[in-house]
C-alpha cells in the first residue's frame, strides 16, 4: 500500500520469485513515470532471489522501474521452520520494518534497473502456474480434502483467487490456485492437506498476531 512514502507493495516470495498472480497485478498496475517504487518481499529464508528483477520487468513494461527492494524473513507456511526459528523471525520483524520505513522515507534506492521488459509468457512461466520448467510442482495445488471437511467455508473466505467453493458440503478447488496455502493453515479441522509426500502432514501455522477476520477477503 502507499503510505505517503511512495508507491509500494508487499508480497511473499515463492521459490525465490514473485507469485504468478503478483506478476499479473504488476503488469496491469499504473504508476507515474517518475514514481519512487519499492517492493517488500517476505520469505522463509529472507532472500527474494529473482523477485525484484521480475518485478522490475513488469514495471518496465509499463514505462517505469523499480527503485528499491527489501527482504523480510518470516515463518514458512510451505517449507517447515522450527518454532524457535519462527519466534526469532517474528521478533526481528519490527526492527526490519522500521529500517525499511526509514529507507523508504528518504527514498533510498538500492536497485538498478536494466530496463528489461516482461516476455510473452512472463506470468505463465512461473512456479505453481504450470508452464515453468519444474512443472511437477504444480501438483502441489491439487490439495487433498479429507473426510474431516465440514464445508464450513473458511477456506473459501481466505482464498485470494476465489478458487474454492463448497459443493455437497465439501470444499472443491478449481484451477486458479496461487498456492498460498491459506486454506491449509486456516482450516479448523485440518482437512486440507498439501498433496506432496514430504509436506502432506506438515503442521498448520498461523501468525499469532493475525486473526481470521484479517485473513478474510474484503
């Protein structure tokens, strides 16, 4: 969001890149050519990889460029991180945010654009979309809905892509998934499982400072 400090957005990192739907949003975004545009990425490891470069590609396609990029390490909701690591990362967040705010308020630039624009399959050639070279990861989106599903609709309310509906008292997933795993972590019956052997029974995680009401779509 913009806070009078410039035009900025916060996004999670997926496999060291922007989620496909964030790429799509950035391609359609409109900014003044001389805007100071900053990007804040959150990730399990605190390293956004190619995310900043790809955000810049999207912005350059629209006639502007990225000015600054910042990373914040957060608890992982896909790859598991320990309770101690999660607590440490959350404890470090306020200082990280204050530092980012200070840099942004002074319009510090830490990113140099090369002017490259997004290619034809910029959105589609993304992790979890289906066309990426590691296509098999797309099966992660085929969640296993167990018999414990009560059809309560919480997964519907937290899905950012309107990808879930309730049919015959059970959650049904369609094919416009962002692989954010909100449905996995907020299911009160833990009835939505990641369909990947190593992660199928990973524990749920909820940020202790985030409520269900805050997660629900507005």
